[in-house]
């Protein structure tokens, strides 16, 4: 507040209080009459009325109540209309900002929802067969060795992405309650690049394959002689005692025969007789060599069902393999890890037929996610034996939910059977009743050798027997493209 204003307030106060110094400057005036005095008093009161107000307010400058000036200041207070006009643009901007932000958030939410639906839709779009979308086929290969007949079976699974075996996907899958008790993890997570259909012959959703005796036949000759295309082609090889395996037993003429047949390959790769060198997670050079050889087949577009260390429960007892359960489980873990990045290679566990389920479970790999197929190498000793009775306990243990598929590694009649009896065993394995009892059973492979017994369903020069076999394979079967399994 200016000094001039202060003096005027001070003067007005004195006038109102009637103090003796109110007219200190006017004391020098000589009032000659009462009327003159009255005029002077009125003049003073009019002067003080310029500063008086009907109400008082607190004055922050003085700390007490001061009369508010009545005169109009030269600085006008903003009119209501002026204030409204200043606030209106701000409110409009806030409204626009709010609406714009809300719109952007809605778009973001919708975009995220659309992406999620697209991704989920992609996962579910792969062809599937049944709940797991997988198919299993088994091929048995037997080769003569110094110790006698060596049997080998391979099984592969084709499954849709996001299914149990898909897991190929390499995704994870659910395990059946019975399987979970013997597994550290879930069921198979390895995906499949297969279509879920058989490349060749099948009956009631069960694929049919062959293991040719390369001493006097090829798979191509069997296919031509019986008038069909085999779904599976089985063969075997054994790892060297030292040095990396080069796959020599599987490459060359076997590879060319396989490429011409279009079948799924089921190689039985066996550890050597004396050690498991290079077949453990800590020392895996041999496991990586196996993966390299398998890739030579998958690079040709051939799906592989790898039956590593087949019939381990038998071969460790007769000395064909060294070591015990621990060596096998470490070897399986190393090999499955080495092929894990190749979706066209499936791992297939096939023990030899045993007296009890416990024998199969004892060797079963600890991690179920590394197993896509299981099966049994089974040679019945008489026509009275029941296929389902011998297979179903193992099937029920691990395959009920379809996360792991079932397939025969290799089979044949272990008695002096006629061609009709051989085909009767084949009929039992592929019948409608068997398919219904084991809906995730997807394949079997015939051991087409003449070793301990005359197993062959086709033999060059045996025209009469060959004709009977050809007629059976042409009756109530699908030539190719049928869905795998019956789930």
C-alpha cells in the first residue's frame, strides 16, 4: 500500500474517533461562529465518507480490521463472462485428451485380443488325429549276427501342434495318471511334422510295415511282390566301440531303397557290446553323432522313428549290450537331447516282451517328454496267444490319454506256422476289435526274415504263399492316406 493511502486511512480514523488531533492542520483556522464550525464538521464528514464502508474485512498488511475502500479501482475485476471464456478452452482440451486416451486404450486392447486369438488359432489349426492328433507306426528290423537274430523295432508318431506328442511342436503334453507315477516330468513334448496319416498300407487305423531281409530282398521288392506300399521300413545298426559313428550301416543302398518307398524310417540304433561311451549327458559325442546321421534322412524329407537301444531288457541280460538300467537311461537322455531340435525325429521305446509290466517300467526313461512312442517286440509261440492280453497292460500304463502312442516294434510267428497262420496273427494285430480296445495303437511291423523260423510273408519264388499274402493285404485295407489310430 502506498504512503499516500496510509495517511488517508489514518485521517479517516481520526475523524471517526473524534481525536483531538483530527484537525491538527485546521486548528490554525479561526471559526467565527457556530455555523462556520458546523460547516467545517460537515465538510470533514463528507471527506471521510469517501473511505468508509458498510462492512469490514481483515487486512493482511495491518493484521487488524480495516474499512474497505468504496471507490472503484482503475483495475477492473474480471466479469463473469470473461472468466467463463477463459476456462472453456481448458475444459475442452481436457475432454478431447480424455476421449483420445480412451480411444487409444480401446484400440490397444482390441489389437492384443486379436493377436492372442490369431496365435491360439494357429496352434489349433494343425491336423490332429483324435485328442492327441498323433499316429504311431512300428517297423521291426532283424539282421543276422554272430549271436543269432538281432531284432530291432522303430516307431514314430505324428501329432498336431499343441497336442501331447507335439507337442512337436515342441510343446508340452499331459500325462496319464498311471504314467505320472514313473515320470519326473509331463508326457511327450516333442512335436511332429507328420500329417497324422499313413504314407502307405493300413487296416482299421493301424499301419503295416516291413523289415526286409537284405540277404535276398529289398523293401521295394516286397512292395512290388505283395502289391502295396509299406508304411514303415525297419533296419538296424550298432555303434562302434570307439570313435564317432558314421551311420554306414544305414546309408547307401538302404537310404536309396527308403527314399524310393516313401515309408517312415524306423532304425534300431544299438550301443556296442562293451561300453556306452559318448552316451551320457556329460559325455555325449556319440549321441550327437547319432543326431547327425538321423538328419541325413530328415534332410531328404524322411520321417524317422528312432528306436534307440531296442530290447534293452533282453540284450543286457544276454551280453549284447553292457551296463544296466542307469546306463540305458543316461544314454536315452543324451540321444533324445541331441535330436530334440529335429521335429522329424521321434523317440521310440521298445523293450522285449517280458513276463510282467514291472520289467518295462524299470527301464522306462525318467522323462516322459522324451518319449513319443512305445511298443513291444513280441513273437508269439503259438496261435493261442492273445495279442491284446499281452500288450494292453503296457498300453494302459502310458497310452490311455494318447499323449504317447503305441506301436509294435517287430513281430512274427515263433513256431512253424503256415502262411494262413501267419496271416491270422497279422489279422489279430490289426482287427477292428483290437483297434477299439487300444485306440492309440497305430502300427505294426513284420519281421520278414527266415531265421529261427520261416517268418516271411513274401519270399521270392514262393508263388503260392505269395498269392495268399497278396490277397489278404488287398482285403479291407487302405492303400495310403488313412488316419493314424482310432481315438
